[in-house]
C-alpha cells in the first residue's frame, strides 16, 4: 500500500502539470487607443500600451490587450478581463487614450466614438466606475491598481459641450477624482482637472517614467510613484504632476528583490499547500505504522541474546559515543525539538538530555537548523535534508520499517523539488494525487 501511494505521487509529479501553488495570481487589462476616427488621433497610446504590456508580463501578469479598440472590442476585452478577476490576487487596469469627465463621472473613449449628444456617452464611451466595479466584485481585501494616462486634451469634449448648451458647465477639464474601494490604488498621469502632455518621443512622459521605474526591484508601489512623479515633473517643466490615491491594505511590488514574488504574499511565508501535503504524509505514515505494528509478531523473549536498549540517564556516567550519518533521517519517539546552529551542538543537546539516545539536525530548507532529540529509534532512512546521530550502543530496528516520508528522497527529481524547495504543491486523498 505504501509503495502504491508513492507510485501515485510520482505519476502526479512526472506526468501532470502543476502550477505554482504559492504563486501570486496577477491579471491585467491594457488598453491603448490612438487611431481615433472622429477626433484628433494620438501617436503615443499604442506604444504606451505595448510597452506597458511587456513590462507587466515581465512582472508576472497575465495580460489582456486591446489596441485601437472600438466600443465592441473594448467591451469584449473588459469581459475577458472580468472573467479572470475572481481568482486574481492582483488586478491591474491601464488605459492610454482620450478620456473626459462629465458631471464628475469619468469616461474612456473608444476609437469609434462620436459623442454628438449627451446620451451618446453611455452607449459610445466606457464609464470608469463600471471598470472599477468589475475589479471589486468578489475580490474583497485583494489589490486593484488602476493607471490612467487619459487626461489628454480631447476635442470630443468640446463637441459635446456645444450640444449640451447650458449644461456644458458639467464638462470638466481632464479627469475627475474617482472614488476608490478598499484595496485600490488609482494613478492619474496628471492631477485631477489638468491635461496631460503627449510628449515628443515614442511614449508619453508619464508612461516613459512608469515603465522605467517598474523594472526596479525591491521598490513598493507608493515609493515607485514618487520616482515617477519626479521624472514627469522634470520632463514637463512642472506642467504635469502625476497624482495617485491609495486605499491599499497590503504592500505591493512589481518586482520584489530577486524577481517576481512567488508566492503569494510574503517572500518568507511558508507554502500552505506544501505544509498540508507534509501533514497528510505524516498522517499516512502514522496509519501505515499502526497497521504494521498490528501485523508485527511479538518481541523476542527476555532471554534473547540482544539486550534491549535502556534509556541513558543523567546519572549514567559511562562514556557515550554517537555516530554521525549524513543524509539519514530518523523516525521514532521524539522528546524535544529546538534550533541549533550545527550537528555538533545538536549532539551536545542530546548528551545533556535525559533519556536521549539519538538526534538529527536539518541541513536543508525548510528544516534547516532544526534539532530533534529522540528516546526511541523506530526507523532510519535516506533523506538529504537531515544529518543524524545514534548512540553507538543503541539497538536499531530492521531497515524495512522505513516510513512513507523517507521514500520521498528516492522519487524522481521533479517530485523532490516539489517538497524540498516548495516550488509547487498538491494534496493527496486516499492514494490519489490531485493537481
């Protein structure tokens, strides 16, 4: 039964694709509209969107792109993005193109919009509040980032103003400040009510600075925006000041130290799925041990030529020596566990502990530095994560009693990586490994 379980686990590791269980799921929608049909075309948004999409992919995002999108294409991309949001830890929306505010509501403009009348807004433009709402549904406590390079001077707003007559006073300059939900960080390429500049290069001044600073490792989002703001103010002679509003509840890095963070949240946080697997292995091992004990014949009579091992008491002053075995793990009756810097210190702890006859010291993550002391040794098995020592006059059990967890070191390298490096995770249920 034990080998059958290991066989199922090995098949899962070798034959099935297992996504990184502790990877932070990041999803982004990037829209770049420049080829407007009824108003002034813009030269930079297409480049801005493409460069932003490339930077986000390098930071671990799955990116939905809409380039020079009319209203149907814009809506389709939004629907695809919304379908991916439920399981996303991080959601990001980037828009470059024409935008306007009417009655303190912000609208993003597809390339086929005409906006001849006020009623055209709801049919031909995309309301920013609708996008924000999609990013909040079923995502309580998760991070949403909205980046708008959409405050460029927009002739459509002047056309709309003429059609609205006296109500045209509700049409503001640039974009209005949007209300944000908990966990949301919203960025404007310039302050509310101001107009952003297109710039003379490949990208707008704002996207140029944004893409540059996204590639800096170890800088969180608010600190990154300070550097972006300084660059844009310098490049525009103070005419454009990027602005942001934060309701974040957790820290966010595009690139943490060492690259995109797996995992989930903290770089040092343990992988809960791997921990669950290890706990499951321990339970299976204990069940197997109990079944084995029930089928084991009774111990030999007291007259056996092999004397039983007696615990070593503090009053026992006879010289005691220990073996030191590399890549060997001990299973048995554990009496204590502590942190020790090396195997020698762990052995000394055993020598000073009443009834201790064996010790083991973790040499690899996630058990590195652990020192475990035992009063009874039930099995020893090959495991590169441990070094162990046993009192030389202790009687050891037969080798065939190796526990299930000791077999992990003999499985294919891919499965060993799953457990020892915590790169992936899976669970086991009744002998079947599930991705």
